[in-house]
C-alpha cells in the first residue's frame, strides 16, 4: 500500500512538473506570437491608406502607444482606461482622453459637452488633437469664438450604450452636469449581441466572465491559461469550426434596437430632469461605405459575418429611434458615401480625416 501511494505521488509530482514546464514554455511562445501579431496589425493600420503618406510614421507611433494602454477595474462602469501620458495619446486619472479645447476666455460661462462612445469615439487611430471630440470642439470654436467650450472625451474601448448611460449618471452624481451630451454608438451594441447572442450585453462579456473566474484560487485557468489556449486552438483546427452565423438575426436586430431606444429614453429622462440636451448618433461602419478602396474591400472580406446583423439592426434602429418623440436621433452611418479615399483602418475605426468628417456631420 505504501509503495502504491509513493508511486502515485511520484506520478502526480512528475505530471505537475511537466505541466509547469509546458505552461512556462507556452507562455514565452504566446507572448512572442501576440507581440508579433500586434506589431503587424499596427503596421497594417498605419499603412491602410487612411493616413497621408507623410503621416504614416506618425500613424505607427499612434498604434504603438495604443498597444501600451491599460485598463483598470472600477465600480459602477466595470472598467476604465488607466492614466497614460504619451506623445500622441494622453489620458487623465479619470480615464478621459485629452481633448483640444478653447476655454481660455475670461469672465464667460463654460459650455460643457460630454462625448460618450466606445473606441470609435475615443478615436484609437488619431492624435489627441484630431479625435472626434477635438474636431467637434474646433468646429464650435470656429462658429462661436466668444464662448468657452469644454468638450470631454469619455469614449473607451468596448463600451456600449448601457455603460455610457452609467457613465452619465456617475458624472451627475458627482455634480458634474453637462450642457450637451453626445452618444455615438451602433457597432459595439451589435458586435456584443453577435458574440453573446443576446441584446444589451457588453462587448467584452466573455472576457469579464473569465476575469471573475480567475479570482477563484483553484481555477485551472489561473495556472494553465496558456496550456488551455493551446488545447482550444487544436480543438478548433480539428473540428474546422466556422465563424458563428446567427440564425435569428432579424429578431436579434429588433432586440438590439429596443434595448438601445430604451437607453435613449433613460438618458432623455435625465436630460429633462437636469436640464441638458442629448444627441444620439448611429455611427458609420465599413458596410455602409459605397466607394470602397482595395484595403477596405479586404477588411470587409475578413468581417463579412457581422454584416447581415449590422444591416438589420441599423434599419430597425433608424425607424424605432426616429419614432420616439422628444429625442434627438440622427443616422449618420452614410457619412462616407461620397468619399473615395480610404477612411477605415478596420471594419469600424476611422483615421483622422474620417474623424473630421464625422464631427462635421454631427455639428451639422
């Protein structure tokens, strides 16, 4: 019996050592793979054509800074961007990106504008001075040079309208009440519903579940995440799994639109009570651009599986949102219809020129 126990312990110990070695080696391997992938992605975005040739070096710097951004958990809104100071990207301790503002006039009241959205509002492919909020601030200053304007960029990667409403409530609770609120959405609401097969979820719902799992001391994911990643990769290759095609796209589109319009009504109720104005914009996406460049056609081929749901959702949303009284909704998804040059760096993010066109459409 003692010999059996001894042999069992030796086997368990050897198994443990082998797993540790495999996990460590895979950790080095995947780190190298991920870094290489991100660098290649950054280079591809920088040379997509969304930037002028002379700005490609700057674009690559923007992408490299983007790769170093970190998020941190926070109450009320799940997470926010961590403080960051870079050459082109700067984020304060509140998680808000720096915006070009014109608020140096003395003895004049401040016009406060909050811009909510995801990474598209954050403007991942732009310098601080050329984000959508910065371009919007410039347009206001050009039209009204005698007023102080403070535009705040509250956009953050992965955010959806439900989190943005929570952001707005958080600001109000802190007695930071705006004069104007802008919501710029559509992509993440649809993307999240596609991934989770349910409307009203957040874009990174799955990763949040994994995060909570990681807090369990005896969860294998904590200690063997690289080994499990390899196992999932092999499983996918063996099964030759295809991208998920939603069978109930029409109903899901209706659910997304209903959830979004409900969020609109919540923000409108807050606006009525606290005396500010809300403007809702459905954002452009590569599927709605008519004149595609070679790079943009390549992107569509890579992301064609999202297209049907996006099309259905935007159509239903435009009808339902427009039917709600006392709300300000504008479908600006066709902003780039007459644009021949490359606008997109992927299926939803735009370069600096695209940001300017979006800001102009919002301001109009």
